[in-house]
């Protein structure tokens, strides 16, 4: 049995995947820009993830740029039959590493083509249309023109399933009027709970929710509560925060990232953590 088998599965696009995947963002250099500090170590982390049973990797061609996709191809191609690779479009990097929107039809098409080429794929399993929004949250406004472009690429066979990222519930509904949405990737964690209602609505529809920044933004007081619960159950605070997410809703999929094999194993061990009801209640209060 793999180290993540106990966490259950949920549908992502056309497949059932284990609820703990791997986010490749941290494999690039500092600021998600440039090459990794240790290329061999980055390749080793990816191969260990697969060896430990990970069947869902989250990446993007604007990580690096191009760095993580090249690493994934080097480490894992030819890909396991059960591996779902999720990428995202909607941004680009300038020469200094700044994050800029890239949402014109030509930019979105080129992003999909670049992801295909650098990953060595004929079609992308899932493409998230990433809205830039604010630093850690969505902005109001239409998403329809951008989703329509990705939906057209889906009809051409370049994209199998479409997700949407950094969006409001209203923007999700707008996207769903255009095409089926396989997943939503938004900012959410113990301390940032604005998407509570959205997560439950998506669960009722059988749609996956993938939190980004799942471990960030805690105040000292909130961190103290998390530390106390972690000590009581005998795991690290970050493992506790991830375990809370797994128990929070059955449609939450985790993609914790790391460039360390040891940290990868620590993240995957979260699948076997059984949070008692009292611990859940204490953690729930952090975001209350």
C-alpha cells in the first residue's frame, strides 16, 4: 500500500486520483524563477513522489518559466498511465521574474502549446484558467472571454478538462455556462475560510477543490492554537493543517510542494493522520 492510499480518492477531470498530490512550483529557483538550486535533487523528488503513489501533479509553464515542466518530463516521461498532470495558463514572467497577465487569445493558445511541447504531451489532462486577481484572491469581472478560448482548445483536442483558478462563485457560475469545470483552485486554509460555502457547493456537484497557500497566513495566536493541537496528536503543525483540509471536505485535493524528499514524505504521511473530533473543533475555531 502506498503512503497516501488511506486518504481516499476524488474525481479530477476524467479520473479518480488520490487526495494528496504534488505541486511542482517549488522545484524552480527562488521566487519560482530560474533553474533549481539542485537539479538532481529536483528530479529525485519527482521520482519519489511517483514511487510513493502520487498520481496528480500540478505545474505550469510559467514556473521558471518552463523549468518545472522540463524537470517533470526529464524525471517521469514516459509517464505512468494513471498520472494526471494539471497545468495552468493566464500568466507570464518578464525578464526580471515579475508575474504578468497573459490572457489574450494568442497568449492562451501559445501557453497551451508551450505546456504540451515542454511536457511532451499530445493533450493536457487538465488546464486551469488562472485569473490574476489580487495577491492572494480574486477580483471581480468577467472570465467568459478567457474560458471560451480554453474551451475552444478543448474542442480541438488539446485540452481534456478545464479548471478555473482564483475566482469568485459568480465567476465559476459564468464559466460553467460555457463548459464543464473539473476543478477550482483558490486560496484557502485554516485561517482563510472565505470559500467555505463554495467548497460545500462544489462537493455537492462532485467538483474538486484544490487550495493554494494551504499553509500560509496564520497570526501568532492562530499558530499557537495549531501548535497545541499538533503537539496533542503527535505530528507537526503543518501536517496538522493539511490533515484538517483533508477532513474539511471530501472534494479537497492537496498539492503540497517541496524540493526535499524528506519533506515530501512528511507531507504524504498526512494521509494517515486521524484528527479527533475535539482537535477538529479546536482547528475549526481558528477561522471562525
